[in-house]
C-alpha cells in the first residue's frame, strides 16, 4: 500500500492553527484577541472513497474526533477494527471534532488514507482531501503544529537589581520551562532588548509565576529574560528555540563589507517569522497580515523556495466566506491576497492549490466588487481601512493607489479564470478601470498620478506611482514620466516605512537603479547591524540612538526587533543583482539577467522551479550554471539559451 | 443598578447548544454526527457601551473566555477589578472563547451587563446583546444549558435472564448515574419499550460499562433500562428526569371518553420534546428538523404560549450564512423557516426578534432564490431533498407543493420587509409565481392541482391541495373545487404520515370539517392509548400489534415512541374547537369562534397575547371570558366584541 497520511478537509488545518495563533497575543498581562474576524474550522466533515480489497482484511479509522464509518451496509465505530471481505466498496467516514478539526488516519493492508480520498463539510461538494508531510503515523496529532525544538543556553547570566538577567545572545523565539518552588513567586520579563527585560513596567511580556503555574510557558520572542524576585536565584529558565525546519536554497556572498552579515541577518529574521504562517514580527502582534505576507511570499520564493508556508498563509488569510469586512479589515490587503494567488501560480505552477482556493478567491473578489462605487472605484465603506502605507497620503475620495491595485486584482482574476477554464468576467473591468483612472488621476502637468482627484490638492506621492511602475500600469513615455517626476523626484516626501520601502526598491531595481538599492542596503541594514541588531527591526532611524530605537506605537518597547519585511535584501539580491526569475509558471522557463551594480564580485545560488542557478561574478565576467532546462541568459542586450548542467561564461557590458 | 445578566452575541447561545445537540446522537455503539452542516459559534466577539459613573467605583468583567477590556485609555485584564473614576466612558470588552462562545457578566455599582450593550463579531455591525433569564449570577455558565432535574424512581424492578429490568413507568428523558465496581462489567440497554430493553442486539442505545467509565451517563430517552451481566445486581441505575421548567397555559377538558387522557399524553409528549430546541423525538435522532419544528411552533403557541423555545429553534435552524444547502438539506424546510418567522411575528408581535434574525432570513431567501429555475420554480439542485412527505408523490420536474410553499415564502418576505420598512422585492414574484402555477399545475378537468406537469401523469395528491387550502392559495369556486375534488375525495391515496396528517386535519378544520378531526383524534390517539402508549408515537398503525408497533426505518426499534408532531390535538382543540386565534400581531386583537363539533361539553383555557380566554361549553350555550381586550366572539354568523374580564354567554347555532 501507499504511505498512509492523516487527512482533512483542505484549509481546515490552516484555519485551526490560524485560529490558535490569532488568540495568542499577550500584552502587559492581558490576552489581546486579534482585531479582525477569525474563522473556525468545520465541526464535522465527511470522508469518502471507493476501494477494492483484493483479499480479506480489516481497517481501523483512527481519529482524534468522534464519529462513525458507513461500510458494507452497516455503521461501524471509529478506532475499532472493521473486517473487510475481499471486494469493491464505497466507504464513508463521518467525523466531528469540536476541539480541533475533523481528521482521520487509516493504515491497513486494504485501505490507507491519503489525497485520493474526497471530503465535504456536508455541502455536497466533494473535493480531494489534504494532508501535511509531518502527519503519517497513528500517534501524530494534527492539532499540534509540527515545530522543531532545540535547547538554547544563555551566553551570559548577570546579577541585576532584584534578580538575574539571562542573555541568549541573539533574537530567539520559543518556550521557557521554569519551575517555581512552593511558596515562592518570581517575575519573568521578556526583552527583545536588554532595556525591555529590565523595565517590567513597560515590557510587552511580563508574568508573575508561582508553583501553581504551568512551568511550561508559551513560546515567545526574546533575547533577554529577567527573572526577578526573592526566589530569582532558585529557578532557572530553560529555553528552547521553536522553529520550522526548512532549509535555505539561496545564498549570496560578496566581498562587500558587511553584506554577508546583512544576508545572514535577513535570513535568520525571515526564518524566525516563517512559522505556521508568515508573521509580521515575532514579538508583537504575531498575527497574519496580508501586506506583510505579500512581501514574505516574494522573499520565500528565493530564500527557501518552498511553497508550504505561502500556501498555508493564503489559506489562513482567505479564511471562509461570507466576507463581511476586508482581509485584516484593510482594502489593499484583500487585493494582495488575490494578486498573490496568481503570483504564486506564476512562481510555482501549482495548479491543484489554485483549484482548491479558487472558490474562496472568487468569493473574496465578489466581496471587493460589491463595495466598489458606481464608477468601479474602491472607496471607503463601513469598517474599511484604506491603508496604502503610513505617512503623508491624500486619502480624500477614491485613492489612486487602491485603484491600481484593483486593476491588478481584476487582471489576476482574469488570468486565474483562464487557467481554470472559466469565463473572463474581469478583463473588461480592468480596461474600463484603467481608462477611468488615467482620465481622473493622471496629472499631465505634474507628469504623474495624483492620490485624489476629489480633494483638489493634486498631491503626488511615491506610493501610488511606485505601484504604477511595479504593476506596469503605464508604459512607454508615460512610464518614463512617472519615473522622472515621481520615483526619481527628490522633492516628493520620502517613503519612511520599511514596508513600503521594499516596494520602492523593487520598482527602482525594475527600472535599473540597482545602485540605489545597494546603497540603501548598506546604509539601512548596515546601520542596524552597527547598532547590534541580531535580527532586522520593524523600523530603523539612523538619527536615533540607544533605547529610543525600541519605541513605537506610543510604547517604549513597542517596536518589534524581528520583522519579516526587513528581509527584503534577499529578494533584491536574488531577483535583481543575480537577476534570476521565472518567465513561465513554475520556472519552466526562466531568465538569468545579472546586474551587479556597484558590486565587483559575488557568488550566488538562486533556486528556480525545481532547480538552481549558480552564478559567480568577477567583474566583468560571470559564469552561470543552471541545473534545469528552460533558462536564458540576458546581458540586457542579447539573450543566450542556457543548457541544463552546463557552465557558461559571459562578459557583462 | 438594573439586574445584571450574562450577555452574548444574539444567536451564539443557540448556535453553541445546537452544535452540542447535533453531535449527541448515538446508535448501536456509534457516535452518529448530524447529517447536515452544523454551524459553530464565533471565536471572538466585542462588547461595547457608553456609561456614566456618578461616583467613583469599580467593575470586574467576569467571563469564561479570555480577553481584555479597553477602558479609560488603557488595556485591562478580565476577571480583575478595574477602577472607575466618576465620569462618562466608552467601554469595550474583547473576548475569545474557543470552548464555547464569548460571553461576559458585569455586576457593579457603576456598570452592569444587560441588553443595553452592543456586540459585533468583528464585522463592524453592532447589534444589541442577548441574554437568557437563567443566567444572572457570576457563577452561572452559559455553556451549560439550564435544564431542571428531578429524581425518578422505577415503578418496578424485575429479574430477567442475565440481569434486571427497571421500569420507570412511562416515557422519560434524562441522565442515569451508575457506578460499576472495580473489575465488573455491565451492559446497560435503554428501551422505550420493554422489548427494546430486552433486545441488546437491536436496541438503539446500549453500552458496556466498567469502573473506568464515567458513572454519569448522557441524558437519553427510556421507559425501561435493562442492566445485564454478572454484576447486574451490584449496581443501581439512579435516573433523573431532565426537563425544561415551562408551565402550561392551555387546558381542555371534556366528558368525551379518553379525550382528557389524550390531551395529557400530547402535553407530556410535547414537553419531553421542548428542550434547548424543538426536537422531532427524544430517542432518535434528537436533531432539529424544520418541518417538525414548524408544527411545534403552532402547538407551543397554545400549550404554553412562551416564545423562547420557538425563537431558539429558529436561531438554530437559520444558523449562519453562507447557505450552501437547504435547511436540513430539504427545500421545503428552508421555506418553513421563513414562513414561520412571519407567523411567529403574527402570533407574538415580537419585533426585536424579527429584526435580529432578519439578515439571516434575507440570506436564506437569497439562497432559495438563487436555486430557482428560469421560471422562478423550485427545482432539484445538487444536494437538494424535495421532501414534501413520505408516500406516493409525483416528483418529476417542479413539484406543485414546493411552488405553493415558495409563494407563501415570497409573501412572508413581503410582510417582513414591510414590517421593517424595507422595499418590497417579493410581492411581484409571488404574483408572477401564482399565475404561472395556475397555468401549469391546475387541472380543470380534475378540478385540483396536479403534482407535476412534466411527467404527463397528472397525478393529484392530498398533500399539494391541502397546502393550497391552508395557505389560501386559491379562493372562491376554485377553492371549493380543491376541497371537493382533492381534500374530500375518497379516491385519492390517504395521507399516512402523522406529520402530514396534522396539516390535513388543520385544513379540514379550516373548512369546518371539525368532526373528521375529532373522529381521527379518538381513533388514532385513542388507539395508541389503548396500546399502552405513555407518550405519542412517531407513527401508529391500528392494524399492527405487539412489538411490530416499534419497528421503523428497517430497524425493530427504529420508531420513536415520543414524537413532537403527535401533539397536534392540542393545536386542533384550541385553535378550532375552542376557536381562539389572534387576528392582529401578538393577539392585540383576536377572535373566539368555538366549533364544538361532536363534543357536547368542554371547558377550555386558551392563551392569547398576554392573556387568556376561558370557555365553558354546554350545548348549546358557551360562556366566554377573556382577560385582555381586543377580543371578538363569533358564532359563525355574527360577531360580538368581548369586554376584558367580563363573562358573556352565547348560544351557538
């Protein structure tokens, strides 16, 4: 027989673990529920298939829920051997699990559970079952996320007023075990910074523990842990790193000062945030945000090129209809989900996944469409958050940024519909929208898009125009005008958030301004390294010093010191410096178009499709070897096909 | 301060307890999940209000979940006193409860929880909070349904082969406590009949217990319990009745032989099935079925005239959108929900309830409408069950019965929309549908409606024509034709299910054929009484004898011996013999139109609105006293206003 696997309804594993995750935030002694609607898994699910037993046998349905088996004309209990006379049968298993989500496991000579089963949540639409590679034995529990663990020891323990300060050397995430003796009481203060750990009043996570408390504390972010109180020296916090065992596929090495360290800082930061789903940051709030995730998908495609975290995150963000508010309550964030589903297909070619999420993608699109105004524009409706970015934006009336994103959403839907053989109800909308946006938002005098045509301020921001370039909303002379008058216009307000900075750098790289990105990497990420960062911060302002770096959102330690969007250099270096990217879904064809910019030399390994591209650049020559066919080398002028496995040397112009 | 109450999002209490109920069915050692989609409560809910503290004080948010309080510019934990300086505040409590459903309780000098709070499940649509009268102290737990309990002793204990048989005298429902000594094992067999309890192989509920099992067994239906095995005499099943403490308001007493006993049998049966929701029957399957519930609503309005079980049942049946299949998977059953919401308003005038369920009613209607064919007819779609009734029906193509029910559904929507000040998108549909039905299904030659116009069989059934009369789908000569050619036509197949029989009897009473109903009550219910019934059976065939009465659905004890729909005589006697019914919402006006039929004398108490009507009939005079204004007495020829509190005597023609 084939490998037996725990199976469930597609998306239920993700919905369940996303639900748990969304209610784990704690802040200053409060449980802080996620501030948007969180879906629950189905209470009950049916599993079915037809099978043939060549000889007599038996099978047992293992489940952590309850239910029954319809087989051979009778009802049978679960977790009990059911005899199977040789023959062909329909078998149906009906399970409810009110603690987690319905899942089953069968491993026998006559029948096993795997993706060949079908399931429905009693809606009469049977779809193939889902599974995860970690759940293959009857003892496995799909309600427990399969993290890996590693003991971590402090690099120093220091006497501090009132107790001890443990320094674990660098940013960590994991559970701490600490047994408090009878009658004693200790205060545990977690700090991403030393200052935070030593400031119980203002630290985000602090807790008072006694012998009555569970010695196993929930997994949290920290570098420092302060143990305070009379009994501080009688207890020892035994810490473990909790992580997802996922191997890097990309690497990038140069002789540029500090750049290898920046890469490693970014990679570690990204791994710490790659968990059940892509987190924004590991300290606060540890929720799943679509805007942050959209950037993480792009980074993950290069760093470890494994679709699993991306797909789980898309499942979690899509949740389940009905959609009553936008994803994360943010209009842009619903759009990013749909755009990213298409981009995920482009990057991976994983059609089964697209087919699975398609009903929810359509429902989310219908929700977006239901809230457009009479001109087909995104406008603010009850409960909407028109986010775009923090900073100076003119949000009066329809905002141009949202319309460009909507245009890309219509186009993503058109491509997804074509892929799945469904009618195109989208392209006409995209074209009508584009024409209207050009009429309403294009300022011929300024040669760029304005944010709002209703306010009268005719304000031009980088954000809107960055997306016009990133998404090819304009071409030719109009694109050049956007570049000259917005992207490269020093008089416009600078983008100040690292979140949007990544989009801006991507747009700059896209128009060949690689040196600008390289300079920014050196100063911004290099600057953080000099400040002693062991993971990339949520934001960094070189003008600040000391503990001022840790303040944000009105709280002295409100800033996350390990934020996924800080890992952008991995994307910039792989996609634009090494210049490797797929040109057909799943990397069936791909291009290698290195642009070393300021770098004199680099060695890069970049995954694409099922293979890798190895580059070794020493100005002005680059040797390239791709392990898979379909590649083309481009020096910006001519294109040369790459043979799989062959090393070629090119001289860059 | 006002009375403090536990509060929650409207419907969540019902969704939660309906979920538990739907997964309690057991059959022959299997847990038997409900065979349609069951909704789960929300994971998280926000509670908000504005309040003024006249002086300094404090409040504590009591909850069985987790979460936090946003108050006075800070976050505060739950279950901890929060200081309140005198002043006016917005307070917001955010709660998640993954075990049950989010609920809170505050009882303080400055703030209490009650219906004046608002809640949303993070969808930005705040609605008033809900509560139940049983939950008013901080120790109460809304996750535990507030049943009442009463010890019940067996009326006999009998030695039987292999053990003991306990007879509890009549149909019961409740938990049994039984402690099995170490090393022993007993088999517990529940029987609604003696035969079932003594037939472990075929009994619906049997279980083997050891010392390791919880001595408190789940509540189940039984009259008999067999305890079998070597240790049978070492254990004692201590049984309790589990019930809803709800007092009867109606009574009906006559000198007719057996009729008082029939009333009592019906009343007890109805109480046993009036629980969290209206059950179909208490043994098997104990799920909530909309068709059964529709009849129970009508009976409840008379027997105890308390809206609570009806409203909980409507909440449970509506569940939450999106609707992917019909209620209970049955097309008719979705329609009954909508029709019953209107009828509930007519009976009670409870506008707040209507307003609360209206969004889901609209969503369910939209679902129904989305599955109509191009002619606006109900047709069978994937997963649909066009039920109507068991028995001989022509279900080819659109079925006339379903269209008449749809017509009533459109009309109910029109009346609900008018009530709530919303536009009427329904009446035109109703009228167009009626015209089309008359064109397609009316057989002028047969003078009645045919079931199907596509099969060519032109088959006339009572079911379809009963509803044409019940819902006034036809009037005047056409109605008379339906009566003559269908309802009173002895050549048509008889209705054989007690479920549909009640609709038929209602239609017959409606056209004045009260004697037919009275004869049927005497023979059918009287017949069951003679067979020793202690509650009304799911079905009864006088031609059967002995244990053959207990077989159904291919199982020797498959028949439920305590089925709610069997309580119909209560409705027939109050509505048509006593003749009391509201003529304006909530009984603001009402009519008293007694029709004694064959009965020479009766004394009836019938609730209407907030009051009662007392009738004392001794042929040919009836004395009538209504405790509330708005009544009119009708002898079928003239109408006489009734003064509240005054006793009037009339001579019936």
